[in-house]
């Protein structure tokens, strides 16, 4: 959990966090900002455990595997702190949508919404219960002796009136961590990675097939919990964020700006089936549109590649965070402008987070990261540091196109990144998004400890070293 590694003396993350804390936070938060949600964070893994039990022992082992180790848990931490900060907005200013009384049947803070209770009286009895008969969900009679493969349902975490975090927002934090973990299980198969959080990856400790299936299973269970939040807008957002992760990963697999041949994969050695036209497959266009007769300039090419990189980064990393921040605001009943700022906050933090990840890939050792370092170039990925170098040295375009696969390509690319200050420029870009995120927070939320903690965390993302 981030909270623990956060205060662990001597760790690079805690040093970064302390440095960032000095920049923004008042003394009380500086002591331990995460303490504001430490209660919820300490229960997160256990609550997730309740949502992922199945009747199959090996499936249970691999589904729980990544939750057992100390990840940063940055996504649920942000969702919880944001939810707490949103609870500081007076109720009369939260009138965009009706607050769902299912969340908090009898909390004084929500007294104003009592009239809705009758409307939902039936569901209040079981606010996150299944929507379909258990017999259908299980596929077997739930009363038989076998453990049902799909458990009935788990009740929502309790509402903590002091902290103001709604039960559904706590469930949202759990859902977000489940989706993220599912994507990591898949990502480690795709990247053929052997370590994560200083342990063997799921594909190594188990195998590829089980890692893929466990990721699918987590997504399935996350989807059950999403639907039981009973908020169509949130269901739409979170489901889209799952699709976005896949779109981002595909953009990373196949860079259509620099490898425009869409009929070929596997370094242009394998031809894929041509579209039959039976299904219309429209795509986003990233190539630069040129007036007839003109050829593309180096600057235009670089600009298109940066646009591609930013959009890929949004889909791969920022979509889940931004859409879950938006969901937290929707669940709080906040007005449109607050919801929009929460969304933009998540987007900017997500972009910043991934850009720093892309820098750390160059600068940190595998041991420091707890996962393979210098992985991106070896995987053929052109992230911001090399794009900045390419801007200055057009020759690098050839290396990017061939995914650094010739002998000496990786070493030359690293040298050029340093020569043209690609890491510094990427950090500047990350810092730009950090500043935008801080502005979003200040526009959306009244001053509070939770908002300060979020500001502190946002700064810590830029200065982190793992
Ligand atoms: C880590 O990237 C991976 C992601 C942020 C998303 C991966 C998404 C998929 C595999 C698509 C499938 C999605 C779902 C929901 C099953 P990285 O390789 O840059 O980071 P790393 O160094 O931590 O591995
Ligand atoms: Mg990876």
C-alpha cells in the first residue's frame, strides 16, 4: 500500500514524497497525508478479496496474487481522497443529479434528500444486491452443496460520516484497483515481463494462460460491482475505461504514425486478413493532413507522433483515472463544472504519472523499480524522451520505425536522449500537466485537508523515483 511505503524511511518514494510535501502542504497533512483515508486503504485489499472469491482454488490464488504485494495503489488513493474532498462541498451546491439515497439511508449530512427514500424503499433494503435472480447468476441452484462459482454478492463498505466518503465511492476505489490489476496481469503477458513489485509476475509464477484468464475474471467481477453501483452514467464511464485500456495497448503495439502499413504486424513480417467490408471499421486518423502536392515536413511528422503518444497515454493510463475521478464526482451529486474539473484532474494526473513512468524507465534500475528497467526501447516503444530527441535529430526516425531492433540501436537511442535532454523535457511536460491538475483541484473543490493531500500527492507524482 502506498501509505506504508510512503512513510518507510529511506525509500526513494518516501524521499520524493517528503520533498513534494514541503512544496504545498500544511503541517498537519505533512505528517501523514494518507492518514486521511488510511482506514479505507487498509481495508481495500480485504474488501477486494470479498469480491473475487470463486469456487476454483487456483483461480483464487492467481486472482489474489497481485493484491498481496505492496503496489502504489495510487488510483484508489486518489479516488478516496477526492471523494472525501468532494464531501466538503455543501449539499445545496450538489444539485446536478439527485444524490442516491441508497448510498446513505440515514446520514444527517444527506437529510435534505429524504424525499427520495420512499422512491427507492425497495432497494434501500439491499442497495447493492444482485439485479438478477441468483439462480441465473450462478448458473446452478445456489442451494446445492457446491460452492457457487459466482458468489451471491457482498454488502457495501460502511459509510463513515466523519470522513464523508460514500459507500459507493469506496466500492468505486475497489473497482478501479481491480480493473488496473486485471490490466497488469495482461500487460505482463504482452510485455513478457518477469517481475512486478519485486515478485515474479503472474505469467511467471503461474503461466500465460492463467494470467490472461485471471485478468478476465477480475474484469468480470469488476463489471458485476460496477453494475451494482446502479448509476448508468458511472457504468458507461467505467466500461469505457476498460475499452480505453485495450485501445491504448493496441496503439502501443502498432504505431500507425510511423508504421503506416496497417496490413502488416510483427515487424512487418506477417500479413493480417484484409477487411471484408461486412463490418465497418472506422478509425481515428493521426496522420498529418497535407494540402495536395505537399510533402510532410519533419516538424509535422514529430507533431503527429506526439499527438499519437499523448492520446495513447491518455487511453493506456489516464482514462481509468480520469473516468473514475469523474465517477466519484457524479456519485457525490456535484454540479457539472465540478465533475468536469474532477475529470480533467484525473486526466492531467494520469498523463503526468505515465510521463514520469516513461522517464523512470530510462533512469532507474530494475531493482529500484521492482520491475524490469530500460524496458521501453527494448520493447520497441517510442515514448516522450526519444520523441524529444527525434525532434532535434531526424535520423532517429529510422530507428523508431524499425523499433530499435538493429544491433546498437538501443544504445544509440539512449545516448541521443541524453544529448538532447529528452528526460528533462519529458519532466517539464509532466510538470505542465501537474500544474494543470493542481488548477483543476482548486477550481473544483473548497479548501480542505483532503484537497491539500491531493495537491501533495499530485506533486509527489512528479518527484517520485519509483
Ligand atoms: C502498464 O504499462 C499497463 C497498462 C497501464 C495498461 C495495460 C492494458 C492492457 C494490457 C489492455 C488490457 C486491459 C484490461 C483491462 C484487461 P507498462 O508496460 O508501460 O508499465 P509496466 O512497466 O508497469 O509494465
Ligand atoms: Mg509492462
